[in-house]
C-alpha cells in the first residue's frame, strides 16, 4: 500500500474526509480498499456517512479526541453506533473542517467565528480557541494540518501568524505543499499522531516534508 490515495477518484482527500486520534469519517460509497488503507495508516476505526446528504465530510466537519464538530441541524446517518460525540455548532460558518484547525490541546478558527460558536467548540472539545488566519486565509482548516505532534502550514504564512500558531499549539511548525504544489495542505492530507495519508498527486518531496512536519 502507498501513503497516497484518492477518494471518489479525487486527490483532495481532506475535503472528503476527516480524522481524529480514534476515528476517521469518510463519505458513503468510499471503496473498501481505501477504507482499509486509512484504517491501517492512521490506526483508527473508519465510519462512512453523509452530512446533510453531502459527501464533503472534511469540509463540513472536524474534531479531536473529545468529539466531532458539525453544522447545526446536521443529519449523519451511519454515525449513530460510532460512540463519537457529535457537537452541532451554531452560526453561519457551517463548514467546520474549513474554518477550524484543532488538535487535542488547542484550536485556531476563522476570525469571523462568533463568540457563541467559539464557546461551544471550546467546551465540547476541551480546548482553548483562538481566532486567526494562515497566509491571510480565514479558512484555517484548509490552510494547515495539525496533530498532537506537529503542524504543517501554507508556505506563505507570515511571521506574525507563525508566532501565533507557535504560541497556541506549542508545536514545531513547518511549511509545505500537497498534491503537486497545492498550498492548501489541509485539502490533501489526513493525519493524526500515529500516521497520515495524502492525496494521490503528492510527490515524494512533499511526502518528506509532511513526515518531517508531523514528526513520523
């Protein structure tokens, strides 16, 4: 098996799926061999679902060991038996995976996130939550990948943002790309502290940077 794969024949696997230390969530219809690869590399249980009928699980949801954030009034068939706490976050920023960068100790969120939403996230995931950008991008969940061991960020992150991330997460930070040059690294990587997979177009050099950044 390779460290790279597609979901729905598409390398933006971070758009279609999400993971924590314990579980990965993939869209219904993901093939068995892909599910098996994710399970083995991330050492997680894998569940299939849709969020309000949509396959873009990774854009709409994210979480940590305490639970999974989803938009308010979400339907997630297939997760009823998963024992994953599901937290509905209020507000107009419904794409949780795009707008939240989180591990088991901290979170960075879109600067337009409401106080109410931040309070819900902080309490449910048991983390301190901070507003900020990465490379000037508000959708911080797509502009970086964080685990409990390291952080890989958009290569155009500025020094102020870098200092903020170091202060928030207290982790080593590297910059890199995925899928042959995409700077939105969150769109092409699934990772936890135990392992990772990347989109199929990711080069060997990019894989090396991912492994260095996330401490494998």
